[in-house]
């Protein structure tokens, strides 16, 4: 299943991501409240896993904002704040479950599975589209204007992430964390080189460019460009 993790501590975030990925889950991460709100309102997730004490907007504010926006994805608070009043505040803010750190990996996984079973059944998109660009997620097949495009694994993951956030700016840090699972800038042109190759395959030779560089901000795939 696809999960969203809000955790600002890099070491803890890395540990949880590895744990979840080892169980076959896809994990998007956020280190601040505003990033979690952005991802929670633009992405589709089975369960939200949220720390309480994070920069920008705290975990309570994140849940309240998502619920106010009509996002009813099951939410689990995973936090060091374990007093009764803390748990009550979390549940009253709109969370569905509350687990205190330190935690047992087996219990976290069991709670996530339980929350996912509570979620309403919804149609899961198997094809992503933007203008004449199409990605078949089941076949892992990319076409544009009916023409087959062959991508390397990281190019495919990069394009999928851009498509899932179509029309939105994605930052360098978002790409590093969610496409490469890096939580730091390796000081190389890793993103730029992959983006250049992806553009050469996806945009070159077609009527218009879909992938844009937003100077000083990041990148955006925009069907209306």
C-alpha cells in the first residue's frame, strides 16, 4: 500500500521508511507540516503516519487541515507525546489511532494494516495521464501520442512522481527523498542528469514540453504548459 510519513528526525524517518519498504509498502515522506498537508491533499494514500512535533505546522494542525479539506484517509499519530491528554488531543483532532515512541515494529505494522482495513474502498488508478503522455502502472509502459517510450528504472520513478503531482512544483528535496530515498543533498548533479535524460525521451520531438524547470523552486510537469 502507499503511505505518507511525516517525521522531521532524519534518523527516525530513515528507520521507519526502511521498515515499511521491507514489507512492500510505497512511502512518501515529509519533514514539515506544510509539506505533509501538500502531499496529503494532492496524493492518494492508504494510511497517514504522523509525528506530533514537527516544524511549520504541528501534527495536530496537519490532521485538522486535511480533515477540513475533506481528506478522510486513516491517520496514525506516531509520537513521543504519550500522556493521556496528548492521546485525547490527537484523536479529537481527527486521528484514528495513536502509538507512542519508542514502538515495536510489529505493532506499528499491525496498526497500519488495521487502519487500512477501515478505509473506504476506492478505485485505484492504474493509468496516469497528462495531455498526450500516458503511464500504464500495471505494465510499466510509457507512451506519448501513441509512441512507446523506453525509460530506465529511475527515469520511470521520476516520471511517475512528477505525474502524481501534475501541475504542482516538486522541490529537489522532495525528489531526493521520494524517488531516490536520500534524505540529504549528495552534492552532485544526480537530479539534473536524470531530468535531462527524461526530458530528451518525453519532450524532444513533440509539439510542446511538459516538464518545466521552475527557477529557484524545482520542477513541474504541466499538461497546460
